[in-house]
C-alpha cells in the first residue's frame, strides 16, 4: 500500500475504515454469533475504540493479538473459538463480501467440513519454463478468496498439525488439504476484492459509491477520527 500513517485495514473508503466495513458484514449476519479480530498488539486499542465500538452490537467481539505471520494470527484467533461448531475465517481487507457468500460457505462447511469462496480464473495464464513461456489451461483454475469456513475441530487440527511440522501457507484451506480432507468451492463475486494496493483502494471507492447509490449497503456512521493522510 505504500507509506500510510496506519495499517491498511484502518484506511478509509468513502469516510469509513476498511475494517469497519468488513466487520459490519459479519455483525449483521444472523448466523454469526461471536467474532474475534486479530490485530497487531500496538493497534489493538485503536481497533477497540474506533472499530468495534462503532458497530453498536450486542454480539461478542474480541480483539486479540495477532502473530508474526497470517497463519499464526489465524491460530491465535481460533483458540478463542474452540467452543463453536463452524468458524468463518475472513480477510479484514475484503469489505465487500456478500452475506449470501458467508451463508453458503457456512452451510457447505457444516455439511462437508471445509468450504472456500473462490472465482474462476478469467485471463490466460502462462508458466515460465526456462526462458520460454507455456500456456496453462485455466479450465480448472480458481482464485481463492475469503471467507473460508470450516468445522472448528477440523481447522484447529489442521493448524496444530502445521505448527507441529513447521508447515507455512498463506491460505487456511491448504492446511486442511494437507490432511487429505476435501475443500468445497463456493463461487464468489469478483467484487469481493482484497485491498492491498492504492489501485485497489480506488476501485473500492467506486464499489462503495455504487452500493450506496443502489441501496445495497447503508452508511456505517457519520464521522471517524482515523485518517489515511
């Protein structure tokens, strides 16, 4: 994202922090009962004061310290959810997740153990072999998104096994795949973008304005003190 005064999840889209937009999707979802946010320790108070407090919900929301890697951060959150049947893991910088996508991954995980939101690859894919390129068939290729939903015991087992053998991945589903368990695809919307670059932030502003104009979402508040300047 380049140099910003706060981590990217606190940057604003149309005046609302990215993380708040993401969190609101889960706060509003009827199947979500408890939420754990993993956050760098030095920004935990900021998250509690300006993100969690702005949700105005009776649902339990806990802010816990993240780890040095995404995988460690997820595990730090999972240990607070061991009493649940299904856990939904989501990137804090994917604020345009649809409620229907969350629902479908939860139901699929409940039945099959593991489900991920994903979209088919639409562009031609090349693989570099030496100094040449080879075209890879995209017929069976998908871009993995979040949410990724799992039966809680299964994803805890997968993380603990990965921790035991020192296996690292940027994707929770791959930890389950290592156990030989199937992961079912739930087709997602291409609008469920992950905001990682300034271009993504610009696209997100367009999506937010369009959603507001078509009444697909509502304003989340009047003013927020966090600024990306």
